[in-house]
C-alpha cells in the first residue's frame, strides 16, 4: 500500500527541473530544426560543390567556377562564378532531399552580381520531383552589377519528400552567386529564415524549464580549432563562419561526409528559442579542452584568456546594456531587451586535473564580474568511475554550484538507479542530469531503439530524480533530435524526415513528467520506504499549488496489472473524480514510427477518487499520472 501522510513539504521543485538539451547531432540543426532547404548554400563546405550538381549537356560551353576571396572575406570567402553561354542548369539536393508541401509558400533568395556591362540574365527557380517535373517555380531577371540580394516566392503544386532545387540560367556573361537559400514561409512564428514549425511545436509541448545548447561534443570539437565559437554564430547570416560538424563521418557505418554547421541557427536564435519556449537558456562553452574521446587537445593555461573572454562576452551579449559592444549587437539583431541569462556551462564531459584547473579560472573570472551567474560544471561521462569520482570530489571542494552528470546505460541500470540520489551528499553541488537515455543494445549502438522498455525504465528513474528535487535541479534526455536518414546516434527523443516528425515513447515520458511538474515534492511511501523497485513499482508525488492538485507518478514495471491502495492523511481532502493518464504497452519492444506515431501515447481517463480509501489501478508495464484535485 502507498501512503501519503500530509501535504507538508520541505522540498521545492525548481522550475528548471525538466528541460531539453539541443545538440547539432543527427542533422538536428542544419537539415532539421533550422528550416533552410538548400545544403551548402554558400559553397563553404570542405568540398565547395558538395550537394550541388551541374545538370547540363556535355557540350554546354558554360562554365561554373568557385572563387575564394579568403583575404577579403575570411568569414564567407567562397562564391560561385558562372560564365554563361546560352543556358545552364544547377541542382541542389537538399538534406537527403527537400520536403515540399502542396499549397505551401516557399521563399527563395540569392546574392548575385553581374559582370559590368553584361546584359540582364534570366534565372528560373524551380522545385522538381524525382522525375524532374516542376512542382513550383518562379523567375528573376538579374541586372545588378553590385552584390545584391534577390528574392522570389512561389507556391508548391505537389507534396514531395525528396524534391530538388533547380536553377536555370539564360543569357551571356559572368554572374557571381552566393547564399542561395530556400525556406518555407510556414516556419515557427512565421519568422523569415526561421525554424521548422512541427519540431518546435513538439519542443513547446514539453513545456521545458530550460534549453541547454549547443552540445554536447560539438562544444568541444575533435580539435580545438573545430570547437564551437559562439561569436562566429551571431550577426549577419552571411558573415557567420561555417564549421565542420564534430559528428561528420564519426562512425563508419553512418557516414555523413556532408555534415557541416552553417550557424544559421546560432546563439541569438538559441536565446530566442529559449525565450519562445519560456525556458531558461543554458549555453555551454568550450573550456579549452577538445573532445576527450578524440584528441583531448589542450590550450595551455597561459593561453586560456580568449576562452574565458568568450564566456564573459557571451554574458554581455545576452544581458548587457545596449550601450555595451555585445549588448549592442544583440539589439542590432532585433532584441534590445536582455535575454536574462542566469546559467552558463563550462565544458562538456570533461574531467581530470586539466579540467579542474581550467574550470577554476573560468569560475573566478565569471563570478568576479557576474556574481549571480550560476555556473554549470561537469564530471565527465562515466558516473561512478575513477574520473567521475575525482572530478566530483574536486568540484565539491570548490563549492561548485551545479554539476552535470550523464548516464547512457541499460534499462536495468535505470531501474536499479531509481534510488541513486536518495543517499547523495546533501552538502555538495546540486545536480544537473544533463544527458541520459536508456540504451536498448549498447551506448550509441546503431541498433538502439526508442522502445517502450527504455522509456519505461527512464520513467522509473525519473521518479527518483523528482523525489530528490532538493538536490536535482535540472534534467534532460539526450539526444533530442534525429533525421531518419542522417543520424549518427541512437536512441533519440524526436525523429523527423523532411516532411514530418514523430514523438517517441521516451518523448511522452518526458512530457508527462514536465507537464505535471508541480512545485513541491511530497513524502510518498510504499510500505515504509519510497517506491524504488519493491513489487517493481516506482513512484513519486508532488503538489501543484497553482492548480491545487496532488499529482502521483507511478511506474509499474512488472508484466502484471497491480491494484494498490493509497492511504491519504486525514487532512488531505480530494474530489471524487480524478484523472489518470496512462502510457503503456504490453510489448516492451514496441516503438512509435512515421506510420504509427501514436502507437504508444498517453491515454486519459476519469477515475473515482476518495480521500479515505482509494485504489490505484496500475496496468502492467505502464506509467500512470494521477491528477487529484484538492478540495
Ligand atoms: O548526446 C550525444 C553525446 O553524448 C553528446 O554529444 C556528448 O556530450 C555525450 O557523450
């Protein structure tokens, strides 16, 4: 039997308890959340013509060359020069194709410059299907002899998952082209050059308490030169310097040689997204150590200053007055009001004395200038290993505020760690469970599934996170997004192709917890103990004072339905009708997919409730959320 003696609580649940972690892995940014449809739009990938195809007769005398003005335009040095003789066709393949929807409006733009004295040139812009038939088209006449941006919009006449962009030129002379871009009009909040609406809507439905960005390993880079540098991701879009993605060709069996970061989705856009979602922004910055799974390359301590300065400048960018240099850039980009940044992370999954000595320098500098900024530090990726223990011990000595712990492990590990924080040090740093996901096969195995067994074990673990909300202040599943045809890591919370996205069972677990977060943890017992596995039950209880509700979250991990009494303290009065939301599958291997996106999805039902004697019906292999209205 469960027991909840009273509604007294000494434990506040932080509004940041359930958040999301965005990393540009699995084509999550370019080719995913960032709605740009043209891949390698400014010819800056390592191979400048990657994703572009010249589609002309062999005898066509026209010629396309790539010009590199490294000395004049270091941030975006390349552009294409077409020496046109009659006509010429160029195709862009998009990100494993371009997703086009019948009746939707598409906005094309291009920077062009015609050679002085050349006659105007005709440019036909078309989306074509696999049979090379037009499914939407527009025309432009190029007449400008100084760089200028031209735009055209058109409506698609058919739905196509793998369309291509076809540009056809007619005329004679030399034409320079750069930043060739195509976006749907229907982006999130209809922002030009914005984000994919269906994906942001799924993020919004999570009601996340925070948004951690931009990674993950991409923060660190395989070598320091490839680390994520936020300053190169803000300002005018054509002046953001592209970078190879750290997940480019990482795994032989999932080659993605075309994985680069254009930073159209950069730090300004991440802050804006955090604001849109009502989530605290949590940027993570390089601490001067490259990914320790690659080179682990280090910047010497006496060369660390620029890294530290990046952190200080970022805070100014987010929060500074518009009279400051970085605050002014924020205002110029369209957001004079501060973003009200409260958290900043130093390093991702780094460990050892090298991390600690660098962390100390960051902490000193940040706190000297911004004493209220909460700094997130890390303990490395191997919970309870030697490195982890070392970092945890040192960070405790340093009075670190919030430590990022990551767990990628088996479903069994998640079940048996539901009590992980019950006996954790209450005098140490607070916990950010910044990356976790149950792995059905092995860490990052390509065969991992987002199956119900994994999701259910995460739910059980999360009751433990919630019960320990006095020390666990932030949590996030990882990774968040994956393109069905261009991924490097499984499992992932939301899968998408070029037309659609679907939520996994793991997503629904996250959503049920975060949509029913409450604000106080209550003392729920199963027998005399918290429910951490006895009878394969896991449970937590919270009070939601804003809605005057008592919320129970109960996982029945057994393969049998169980009916359990709950005894409420005599002063707890609830209404006779309550709601039970059930997420369940009898098949632990069951998954959602594009063809059955809601195979496993929350089911709502009204149940009888009683303050005196109430039975909780717990279906086999289920997560239940009980919402009990207080009188
Ligand atoms: O989530 C995928 C990767 O796992 C992250 O980039 C890294 O932090 C962790 O090792």
